[in-house]
C-alpha cells in the first residue's frame, strides 16, 4: 500500500515534468524555411543578417503570401505591420560599427529588418529597435529607427529566399533580398577611414604599442588612403624612434610631402635612401617605375649602383629601367656592366634577353 500511495502521489509531478519537457522540445532541423546567416565585411566592419528561408513552391508570393503594403496582424499587437523579410522570427540585421543605411545614420547594434512591397514595384526598408519579437506580430512604428523608400528590381527566378551582398566598394555595398522574381536592394555605407583610424588608436594602446610595425602600418594606411596625415605623422615618429629604417623614413617622407613640408620631406627622403638595403632600393625603384615616376626611379636605381657597385643585379635593374623608358644607349651600357660582374643565372638571362631585343648581341 505504501508503494502504491507513493506512486499515485508522484503522478502530478511526473505530468508537470512531461508538460515542461514538451514545451521546451529538443533542437531539431527546421523544415520548411530553414534558418540562415549571411555576413559581409566592408572595410573592417561587418554586417550580419539572421533570417529564415521560405521557398516559392509554386505559390503566388507578391500580393498573395506576402501582402502589398502594411497589413493588420491577426495575432499579437494587432498593429498594421510590414513584412518580416523572411519567415518565422524577426529577420535581424547586425552592424559592428556605426553605418549609413539608405542615407540614414544607424548606430552599431542589432535591428529588426522589415520590408514593404507595393504593386507599383516600389517599397520601403525599415529598421526597428525591437528585434526580439516574433515576426511582425508585435511590430510597433514607435520602435522604427529608419524607414526609407526603395525601388525593387526584377531578377531571374529564385526559389528560396536569399540574402546577398553585391556592388561592393571600399566603403559600401548593397544588401539584397532575392526571392521569386523580385530583388529588394538596401545600400549600406561605412566611414571606413574613420573607423580604421579609431580602431588603430585603440590597438596601438595594447600589445602593438611595443612594436614599431604597428605604428608604421597605421601611418602607412593614413598615407595610402590620404587621410589623417597629422595622426599618421605622430605614429611614424614613434615607429622611427623604435626602428629608423628605410620603410619608416620613406613613409614619413610621404606624409611630410602631403602636409607641404617640402624641405623636411627632402631631408628625410635622402636619409631613407642612405639607410636602405640593396633589395629595398631595387623594389622601391620598380615601384616608382610602375607609378609612372620614371625620373625618380632612375635616381633610385643609380643610388643603388653607387651603394652596391659590385652587384650585377643593380646594374641589370638600372638597364631595365632605361630600356623601359626607351633610352637604348644607357640600357645597353648597364646590361653589359651587369654581365661583366659574373651575374647569377636569372640576372644573366634577363640582361642577355634585353641586349638581344636592343640588337646589341
């Protein structure tokens, strides 16, 4: 009897546990409309979209499964709401840094992504600060961060709803939703240079503070991207304080020229050439040549022959520079000088190739 009593007393607890377990369920595949994540890096910033992917399955999508305009939801808050831009829960878009979306400033963070489609192929994109609700059931326009008009595009049939990023540039890209034969484009932009410089400032207070390459790379970015020259100059001076070499001095030269500090730039440039290795001067000469700075390239190659007169390769490089700018006489003279120094096979082959082309062999 005691055993029976104990079993009967346990029944409510067992039932309660079973109900709880059933409510929680287990993690299992979602069929249909599986979940998906797509992300894209623009500059050093990321955009991520979490969504669910319904299929067309022969159904009428626009004006059918997805109603035109705003529509009152049958459950939830009962508000007139846009489309949840996917299936199941909210479609959520996340920005790692402050962005500009269709011309509107959007702080870094997560947002509910909604679309509206109209019969005339126009629509709207909406970012809502409420990104945790289920679908559009609790959509409230008071939570809208941005609401912007967009024009939809016609595309080939896409069976499963798909997000993608197209038309990528250094600072921007288009997030597109493709489904059935419609494309919803949303332009996203980042102030990449500002973000990189701010990030560099933070990184250079950490472990990178102890190595010259971190400061040098930050300064080089400023120079190459024509931004934040004054900050770049501070950083390159710190790099030079740790390692006074051709790379650091040449970067400082460029920054000084951009700041119109010509006399300082010339002095730093001459110092950079004086401390450069043979390989550094050779590579720099070809870089100048590729940039169309032929006279400067010749000057650098000549400096290299003066510093390394017994190197066959530097004479070969000077000869090649003359050949490429059409100075046949000087090209032949320098290729012959290279061959007189018993060059390694690759250098010898290059000099002989050019001499044959120039009719000197």
